[in-house]
C-alpha cells in the first residue's frame, strides 16, 4: 500500500491528533529501519492505527523532514470537536506594528477590566 495517499501536512496532523481523546489512544514507537522511527497512534477500542509520524533519526546531509500520515478516523466516542484556529500572516512592517499595538491595547483593556470591573 502506498502511504503517499495518506500523507498530510504537519498542521493537519497536529489538528487531527488534538481531536483524539487521550484516554482512547495508545501511542507506540516503532523503528522502521536503522534510520527512521515511526510514532503511531492506535485506537484502544478498535486496535486500528489512526495516524503515524515518521522521523529521520540523524541530523546529517541526508536528513529528511518528518512525514505525517492519517489512516483512519477514530470512532465518535473517541474524539473531541476540532478546536478552531486562526492563522494570521503579517507581510509588512506596518501590519506587524498594528498587530502588536492591538495586542497591547487588549492587555491594557483587560487590566482595566480586572481593576474595577468595567471596560473602557
């Protein structure tokens, strides 16, 4: 079976793993060969391999990036609702500064709210 059809990005893998309840998963590490290790997550309920992360064990000129795979969806009672995330891309100095100013202002507003219970 070609694992290429199951390969996903790191972000997709991370998001998927976050939805699997801790108490329903069994994490195992297996050495694929002398250079690669797979970290696999199995369902405790069904025994199926849900996902895998393959890591190159050596940091040398032939080092390969990690690869991520999703094979099966966990049963409904084994998973949590996905956590929505927002990705912000700031491309200019002005955008970065405006973002930092906004965070600073939010912190100031939170302090004001905590001090007297009102928001300004």
